[in-house]
C-alpha cells in the first residue's frame, strides 16, 4: 500500500516514514498541501494520506477539503497527524472528510493502531 505523508517538517516526515516503512508501506512525501496535490496527480497508486494541519501555503485542513471535493480522490483514506488538539479542530477535520485523527506527539503504536482501524473500515 502506498502512503503519502504531508508535513512541512522534514524531521517529522522522516519519523513517520520510518514507522510506515518498518510496517511495510511504500511512502511518498510532500512538504505542503499543494505539493501533495501534485503528487496525487503524478502517482495514481496512493491509497492513504497522513497530513499535518499547520503548514505554509495549503494547510492540511484545506487539503482534506480539496481532496474530498475531487471525485477522483474519493477513494483515499485521510488521517490528520497534527499538534492541533482542540476538540474544534478534531471535529472540523472529521467533518471535512478526514477518516482518522492522531495528535502529536504520538507513539509508533498509536499511528499503526489508527492505520489498522482504517484498513478494517475499508474492507
């Protein structure tokens, strides 16, 4: 399964990539929402996107809204991985179309547990 990790922090992308690679995922990276949209256009085999909320340019919330408004990307599973912990942010992300939400700082098990939930709900 191919996963796109979107975060403006290279260190955070590297950390998430290591967790996902160790779990057997193919991982692509983007530094913001606009770059991520370009990745989606280039790579049609992406099944899952992990996206940060706070990024310059197109933030994660706007990315989720854009993806959910695009019929070609409706199959994508979207998981917010962000430091935004206020209930309003969680509710807004889920209402916009995010499938799951993980708060930073997170553990490896927390990320993999949410991914297992996403795979289970998809089947």
